[in-house]
C-alpha cells in the first residue's frame, strides 16, 4: 500500500528533534492505528507506535481523531502512552495557530 503514514511519522519525528520546532501530529483515518500500543508486525515491517515516540520525548504531542478511533473500534486504553483522543475542533484550533501545516 501507500507509505503516507510511514513517511509522515518519519518526518514528524525528525522535525521534533530540531531546536525551536514544536510538532503536533494529529492522526486521522487509518492513521490512528499508528498510535495503537503493542503492535505486532511481521519481520521487516516498521512499528509505527515506536516511531512516534520521539515526538512527545522532544516536547511535541500526538493527537488522534476520536471519530476515526470510534469508527475503527479503538479505545483510549489501546493508545500508546502520550497519545490522546482529540476532536475536529482541536484540529481547527491547531491549524489556525500553526505556522505550518503538513498533510499526508
């Protein structure tokens, strides 16, 4: 399939390590599954939950679309530490105040 989620997480993690850069990753659609804890992937596949860890470690935040979570049967308890259910209103607020917005 597509590498969009994988590449978006790679970029967000790299940006979060830069001085003076504050990253908020807002996961939507199937992207919310990247924030599920305890992923068991086949050999050779990336563990997206682990790839997200630099973001909060460097002061950023990981937010997930609550509606997208509900549509996929994902509960708050299934999320990795430092990932939080959020709303479209929060995304709208973040978009208005952001210096830059990247969409994958």
